[in-house]
C-alpha cells in the first residue's frame, strides 16, 4: 500500500476536491492542516519545495495543486 499524505488548509476548495477524489477511489491518506500543524508546514516547504495547497505526496513524490491525471498515475488508478 502506498503512503499518501495530503497537505491542506481551511477554505481551500481544491483541497476538498482532492480529498473527495481519494475517498472515491478508497485511497487511505493522512491529512495535515498546515495552518494548525507547523511541523507539517515546514515539511511541505523544506522537504517538498511546495508553497500551496493541496499538495499530495505519494511515496515521497509531491503533486502540487489538483492534478488528477498525475495522482491517478502515481496511485495506479485506471478509469
């Protein structure tokens, strides 16, 4: 099973959409709210060189923004 992390913040419509997509495909993920979790925000910036949400990390590969095609590719989801 792939390790999936989702970096989000409140009032972020694309964050809600990416979580719905992952739930639709029954992908287990850990969510980090970067406005509440400062360590997660530091990981987002320093480990993944990302400055926006949503950022989805699949086995260490960061997808910044809502990119369903890239997520499907990394997760092995076929339509």
